[in-house]
C-alpha cells in the first residue's frame, strides 16, 4: 500500500512538472496579434524617444533665445538711460524758462530776414527737443517689449520642460513593461530582431512617406480656393452664406491634379472622419482626420489628424502632434474672397460641406 502511494505521488509530481513545462511553453509562445501589439509598443517607445530628442533640441533653442533677449535688455537699459538724460534736459529747459529767450528773440526781430533766421533756429531746437522726447519713449517701449518677450519665452520653456518630464516618465514606464514582457519569452532574441527591423523600416520608409504626403497635402490645400472658383456649380447660396459641396471622388481628382503622390492614395469621406489610405512599395499608411475651423490668428479651415497608422501599427500621440505642427494642411477662405469666412464644416457619407459666410 505504501509502495502504491509512493508511485502515485511520484506520478503526480511528474505530471505537475510536465504540465508546468507545457503551460510555460504556451505562455512563452505569442500569437500573431500579441506579437503585433508588442511591436507596436516598441514603435511607440521609439517615437516617444524621438519626441524627447525634439523637445531637448527645442529647449536648447529657447534657452539660447532667453540669453540673447537678456543681453538685448541690458543694452536697451543703457539706451533708455541715455534717452532719459536727454529728455530730462529738455523738460528742465521748459520748466526753467530757458526757451523763453528764444521766443523773445523771434518777437524782437528788427527785420523779416532776422525773423526768418530766428524762426529756423527755433524750429531746429524744437525738432531736436521732440526727437529727444520721442527717442526716450521709443527706447522705453522697446525695453517693455523685450521684457514681455522674455516673460513669454520663459513660460514657453517651463511648459516645454514639463512636457519633457512627462514624456520621460512615460517612456521609462513603457520600456519597463516591454522589458518584462520580453523577459518571459523563449524567442526573446527573435522578437528583438523584429523590433529593430521595424524601427529601421519606420525611420527609413514610413516616416518619410508620412512627411512627403502631408507636405503635398499642405501645398494642395493652398490651391483649394482656385478649385472653388473654377467650380461655382458646387456653391449653393443662401443669403449671406455659401455652402461649398465637394464629394470624395472630386477631392481625389483635385489632389491628383496637384501632385502625383496622390495617385497612390484614396480619400474616403464618412460622417465620422476623412480616411486616407495608400501605399508605396511595402509601406502602407492610413490617416484618419477631420476639418476644424480656426479663428486665431486668422479664419481658416484646418485638417486635424486623429489617427496615424503605419503597416497596421497605430502611431502614438507624440507622432500625431509632431506632424500636426510640421504641416499646415489649411484652407484660408480669404484667398478665395477677402470678405468670406469659414463658419461651419460638416461631413456626410461621401461628401464634405463647408459653410462660408460674407463678413462685413
């Protein structure tokens, strides 16, 4: 009986070991979707690192601007002091009556020619006095402007540092999570090779294609007013308002007429967003976005990026924000007519509607 029990115990241990080994192997093997997500996480880390590099460079530029502004303020303070001294002399001369004798000289002139000479002399003194006072006022305003510029630049630097710290914390946390996941894998080295290959492909092919496409889109949007002018049948007037209709096939035709790169892409308008999809060799990209009205610094209709997808990998917000800053992608109604403003924009299935209102 004891021997039988020992056999059962040994068998149980062996089964447990085999099961543990089996489950470990299962846990160490990733599905295609899990591998894709892991690679996407690595791409996110790479892009946040790129954003940190950009922020570091921008911080250095702002720090240099602050140093230059501070030097200009020191010089301007000297100009203000010099101008203040000259202005003070002018004001004292008025208060102490030093200019009264000059006016008496003009009034007591014995001839017309003497009066002309006295007047010209007096006029030159008055002009000099006015210039001295204006010089002080201008120097003071320039100093005030420099101080305001310094204050704004310092605020910009504080905001930038806060963004840098936030992204640094974020990338450290993501890297730690990725390292922990990789540590559990039997094929860790293989996944690392895929991560490296993805990073190289993104920087060599993916990123340049996004930049090339969005640059072309920005340039084409500048010419959209010309398209509106040439297609007045797409304009529907309602009092002081005009509704411009453009279907997605028309939008595709317009863009392809401006740049050959658009031949590789298709715009699709839905009620949710405008989807742009296309490829170049082995690089597939997709952009989801929408148009939004801006009024600062001027009225405009700007294409806002919602999602950027590279070869089925969703790019992080840092990449989207960087692209949004780099490329304008904006339509300015004033280029169509100086009296028109974009006041509303809506999307329906297959069509974009832009409301333009006459401004008085």
